[in-house]
């Protein structure tokens, strides 16, 4: 039996009734956060460009472009909404995936669910199934996969989107295995494109491709179900001999559910997750010691080498670049005691005050490398003041992780802030309430009517851009 075949059995055997209440709750929290993040990213340039390219001539399709009244083909909705979901890098993260777990899955299964008239329970089951699938593959290929330069959100997320879509379609084990095998040839995404529009495109691309793979499999398309372990298959090509553990992919399926352990990290800041522990440390130092930028002589941020590979950006040159600059994010945390949307808008990275502080911030890696994706968060920030004091603070788990969860009221405030950037004020609490009780929704198209309640003039502005 092949890996795809064994995964196909597990995926096709998933049932909503078998999900523990804790997993359902975690899925609802993650889906709610993802939808909010996508609405916040709905008017970003990358989303508008994707919509211009994919949407023309497809009016009247079954699936909604979130934050607009426009409906398109499901695969195109998955691509556009997936790009929006990751546009601001505010969406959730997971250590098994070493990336963003919800952006590949939710846009794909939701777009399909609209076409099928699926219930909220169907969507929740598809989400947990896709999450488990991409996480198990992640456990088999990391850390090498991540360190090599693949963007796991995309390279592994395509399997989550395919698995979730296959479960929603009710594919049997054999056709589900074929869907995964097809997805292995649709997998891509390079970390070289971090800091550009192509990073959020990765999420849209894999959401679309995973859905495409499942739809092809349903229609009888063929693929080699040995595509994972083949000598020229996914594991050998993407990782190479000796750099993966295929047995981990099939171990402990749903034992525990990966959506619970290591779980989902909900981001409190709209920037790269690898900057969050330094941000927390900088905020703590500012509040504890009353630091002001003028009083700071120099700052040192120490994080794991894996994080610095894509966050050591001392001279950010775009809003997206700034989201991946740990120097910039630490500077904003020290200046304001928080990191907000506006710090990555309207060329805020060029402001003279932040540029002055940037020049005083250095970074270096920890002397020890992380043993797994679970311990790469650790960070320490040290600040030396102009009067000669040096103060430091270390953060092992940033706010939002499963071991340091953000309070529910903060998550709701984040959703309202995000959703209000695209939806009318009256639609935001309605959508939040429906998402928080997603298992009670009989047909997700009822949600879509709220998701289409765009702010006055916003859709017209997107359409004209």
C-alpha cells in the first residue's frame, strides 16, 4: 500500500460525529480568524490583480469573491480569496506545517461548499481533515523541507486543500488517493519570493490547485498513487534521500488531532510570525522600563537562524518587505507598544523616526539551532540606553500560540478590525455570530450573503482598479 492510498483511507473515513468538541471549537476559531484576515486583505493590490486576471467573463458562478457581490467559478474564488487571506500575513500559523494552515484550506472548501450547498458541519469536517493531512505530511518532511527553501504553506497546503475538498465531495479512498497524487504534481512555492506579492499568491495557488486535484479525481482523472515514495516522487524530489521520514506521515492520525496539538497560532500582529516573539519582548521592555526611542542607544534581537533566513531585513523597501523585517517590527514595537496595520501602509517604513531607530538595531541567531518546528519561536531582545543601562527580555512562546493563547476578546477585536475593512458595519457582527456557530449553519450560502455586503464604494473601487 502506498502513502497516498493509506492517507486516502484515513481521509475518506473522517466523520463529523467523530470530532471531539475541542477540535470543532479550534476549527471555528481558525476559520473565523481566516475569514477576517481575508476580508482585511480583500482590497490589497495582490488581491485586486488576481481578481482582474481570474474574474473577467465569469460572472454568475456559484462561488463568492469575499467582500464583493461578485461570484465566479469555485477554483477562481479559491485562488482570489486564498491570496486575500495571506495578503497581509496576518493569518494563522502551525508548527507541523511550518506555515499558514488555514489559508490553503478554507478558501478551497468554502468555494466548493457554496457550489454544493454544504452545511457548516460539512465545512468544519473538511477543514479538520485538510488540516490533519497537510500536518502529517509536514511531520514527515520537516525541518529539511523548510530549511531548503520551500514555502510549506503552498507546497504542503495543496494537500490540505485537496484532502478537504475530497472529503467535502465525498470521494472514496481510491479517488482521494488519486487527488493527493495529482496534488503532488501541483505543489510549488519558494521562500525566495517572501516580501513580494508572490508569497500571498502561494496561498491562492495551492487552494485552487488542491480543489482542482479533487475535482479531477472525482471525474476519473488518473495519477500514480505512489507519487510520494516513488524514486522520482514528492519526497525524493522535494527533500532528497535521507532528509525525510515517510513513517511519520502515517503515524498517529488524529491522535491527537493536529488542530489541537500543536494547534493553531492566531497572530496578534499583521506581519511575519517569525517576528512575533521579538515584538512581544520589545513591547514588554518598553512597558516595563518606560523606554522611548530617543533614550535608546542600541538594540539587539536574537532569534533562531531559521527565522533570520527570511526576517533579517535591515533596510525594508516596501510594505511587504517591512512585514518580514524583524528590525522594522521591533522598531515599531519599541516606538508604539504595538504593531498595527498602518505600520505597513502608505510607505510608513520610510518615516524618518523609524529609520533612525532601525539604524540602531542589530540581529543575530541563537547559538543553538531548534530541534523541531515546536521550539523555533524563542527570542531575546536587549536594549542599551544612552545612559548606559542594558535591559533584556526573553520570550519562548509569543502571544497567540497554543501555550500562550490570546484571550477571546482580543480575537474578536481582531476579527472586527479586519472585517470592517471590507464589509458594512452592520454585516460584521452578523458574520462573526454565524462563524462562531458555524455548526448550526444549514447552507453556507447564507454566510455568503453577509460576506457580499461590501462597504459602500469598495467593490466599485476594486472593479475599477
